[in-house]
C-alpha cells in the first residue's frame, strides 16, 4: 500500500462509471490504503464500499460531495466521517434525488425545444438506481446518436452556461455545513481552483467550514501551496484526491496519483474526537 489517501472518488451511485465493488478493486490495484466514496448528493454507495474494502485492507471513510449555494453561485462541499445513516442527512439526500430528477426533466425539455428528441426514459435508463446527473444526459444522447461524443454534449448544450443548462434548487451553504456537522462529520471546500476571491474564502471560513481540498488534478503546485497557506493561517484541515469517475472523463491516469498523507487523515479524525470531548 502507498502512503496515500484518495478522498475524492465517484461510483455509479452518482456520475461514476464503476460500481463500488469495481472501485475498491481498482483502489487495491493502485495501492490506495484509505479511500472515500464521495458521490454527488448521495451516500448510497458508502455501506457497500466499507464492506467490500475491509477484506482488502482498505479503510473507507464515509463521504459525500454536496452542492450548495453561496453568493448566488453553486459550490461543492465534501463531507467526511459522518454518520451516513443520520436521519436528517438521509432525508436531505432523498430530497436531492427527487430534485435532480425534476432538473433533468427541465433540461430534456430544453433540448427538445432545440429539436433534439431526447426522452426522459433514455436518461433514466443511463442513471439506473443512481442520482441523476448531467453525465447521464450526455451518455443518453450519445447512445441515441443525438451527439457524437460525451464531451460534445457538455460543450454545446449542458455546461454551466449552455443553452440546456438548469441550476439545481438552492441549498444554502450554511445549511450544508450544519447538516454535515450535525451528522458528526467534517466539511471541506471542494476543488476551489482560482474560483474565489480572498474575501469570499474568508466568508466561507467564517461560516464554519473545517477545511479545503488542497490536492486535486486541476490544482497546480502553486494552487496547492496557496491553499495550504490558507489552511495553516486559519487552523483548517486539508483533504485531497483524484476526483476519479472511473475513466468516464479520461481520468484513469489520476487514480492513485492524487491524495493526502495518512497523517492528514489522522488529523481529520483527531479534530472529530476533540469536537466530542
């Protein structure tokens, strides 16, 4: 096993290409010793991942990547080490699932208005039992020969400023942070890149976030050092990972290459223990 903890991965429970079992197998092959499954607005894969990983000697931290609203924009929050059976958390992810279906239906309607005959049923077939995400729309359009590639669908239609894009319903950042904390977990700002001003970062920190994702494939070395400086200044934690989607986005090369040290995970667990002293 390498001294690496990949704390950002996805499965078929949201927009990943692999089942939880396949992801654990890949983690074992890559020599990852600590893993977190952080599906979008879903914890459906957590219990299965924990059970599958135990015989392999891999520790799985309960995780989620949650969409939240901050300053009229969507941001992503990574949650870790929480009780994934927490009643209020479960209630919220069930609501998110329903809201994502309604959002997908609105996006399909927009595509239909552009003379693209995609059906809701085509998208649901791609999603199966997963939380419906934009990649399912892209995959459905490719399968129905309505587009040439997965990337073409995003570039032309469903990127954040695309003509068929629909925002998710508002879920304030304050509520997301409280939800994760109430479930006994830690919250981290996901893949911040160069997306936030210093003033915005301070505002997010003051709301009570526990840390920042410093290591991510889209972060340069300079970005990593910058966010490490922020975490040191404000006594925050670090997390990091490959944001692996199972090769769906050409990200195979990232798996096993991005993450934080095992000592970094120890610091996360120490912070939780101190919180409940």
